[in-house]
C-alpha cells in the first residue's frame, strides 16, 4: 500500500513538473527576427566641373561699341548655361606680341574655350593653339584655322548698307563722312557698302574717309570726325569702337550713327540709328558645342541678319517713314535671301566694272575687297 501511494505521489509530481514546463513554455514571448541589414545608398555621381571660358578684348568693356557688344554676349552665355560654365575676360589686350602671353595665361589657368575678339589676334592665337591642343580657340574676323582653332565673323556690311540708305535720305550737303579704323577688307567692305546704300536712296552723294589706324582711340576718332565735318560732311558713319564720332557730330549739330552697339544715349539729337552686332547667338552655340562634345576646328561661320547677328535699331523719328519701311524691307530680304547688297552692276573707283549686271558677289569676293567703289573719294591705304 505504501508502495502504491509512493508511486502515485511520484506520478503526480511528474505531472506537475510537465505542467510547469508547459506553462512556462506558453508564457515565453518569441523574440522578433533580426532586421535585414539596410543596403547603403549609392554615392551621388560627382558633379562635372564647369567649362572655363575666357575672352580677350581689344578695347575696354565700357567702350559702348565693339567690346561692349562682345561682353554682353559673354553675359548671355552665363545666363544660358548657369553653373555649367565659368567665364572671365581680359580687356585692352593689344594686337601685338602681348596677346600671345595673354592667351598662354588663359590656357594655363584651365580655360578650355578661348575667344579672341579682334582680327589682329590671328597669329598669336595660332601660335598658342599649336602647343595647347586640349584647348578650343575661337577667333573673330580672321581667316586662318587649325585643328583646335576656328573662326567666326558677322556681316557688318549689312548694317553699314542700311545705315547708308538712311544717310542718303538725311544728308543736305550730299557729302557723307566715314571714320575708318584699320584698312583691312572688313572695314573697306563696310565703307563701300555704306556708300552703296546711300547711292540707292540718293545717287548724288559722295563719301569722304579719314583713317585713324586704331580700333579704339576716342580723341583721334573725334579729330577725324571734326575733319570730315570741316570738309562738308553732314552725316557721319564709323568703323571704330567708341561713341566719339557720334558725340562729335552732336556737338556740331550734324547727324551720325551708332556702330556695333546701340549708341542712342551718347547723343540722342545726332543719332539716326545704330547698326548693331549681336554675338550672343554664336557664343551660345559655340559653348553648347563644347559642352556636348560637338565642337570641331578647321571651320568658320559668317553670320548676319539671317542668323540674328546684325540689325539696325533705334531709328530716329527724324528719319522719314518711307525710309524706315525701306530698311525693314531690306532686313526681310536679307533674312530670306531675296535681297543681295553686292549685286552688279558695280563699278570700282577707277571706273572698271567689278561686278557685271545681275552678278552677285560670293563670300570669296567679299572677303578680298581692297578697293573703293565709285563714289568714295581718296585712296585705300596700303596698311597701318
């Protein structure tokens, strides 16, 4: 009996033990699984370095004309491309050996696109381009090119022609005066084109020219303008970079034009209109070419009214309405190709025909003009 009781107690104890274990197991909370490791976010791609672009100017940015127009276009590049570009400029770089030093400095400072904005930089740029093959060079108004150097120009003669149309209508003396800078084809072409425009509206005119042999020298430009006025010119035109000619005309109660930029503010009473250059379309294109890897050397462009590079703006209220309408028709014709300025018959100063009737000059002809047409007085200088 004792053994039976003992066995019963042992069985009860074992049962209680099993129950205790079961209860303990039921009361235990399961631990949550360890979270999977989070993958590290990929590092952001490094931001590309901005394209460094440098401009060399022959005059001061405040000249109100040529250099001012280039610098406005530089600012347009900054606005168009934002932090993709960094631009800089050096002003008053002479057309001499010092220009080569400036271009080398620009290349050594990491500029990969360099613009030289005057004809006299051609040889210095070529020299530097030979040794800085990783740099893209752009030369304004030149004709020599290389693997990493190309040229660009504007058809300034289109603006000169439109100025001439106005001048021919506004002159009372039938004597027009031009202040010339340096006797290269570009400038001689503009003098002739101005004269052609004036002859189209007034066959009686004649054009006198005084050369200053500099692009920017306000005192010399002013003296040249005064000389022309003293010779009977009552409407002045220029191919120089400052507003001195317009201001001199105003002081003498004569008429004149702005050149390269809108010069109205310099002498509103004398201002007839401004033949302007807009370099922004080309500078934006060249920069985009460089950024997108599409830039190629050994090439060149020559843009005018058609491409938005040349215009006649701020025509004075003194100009007759019909003359303004004529200018607008000329613009439209230049834009769609239906009008040609240099179309024969055109006769040279020596009386010989340079273009036959209905013959239209091609760019090769235009690029080599080193003669005056009939109606321009004096001789073409041989050089500086």
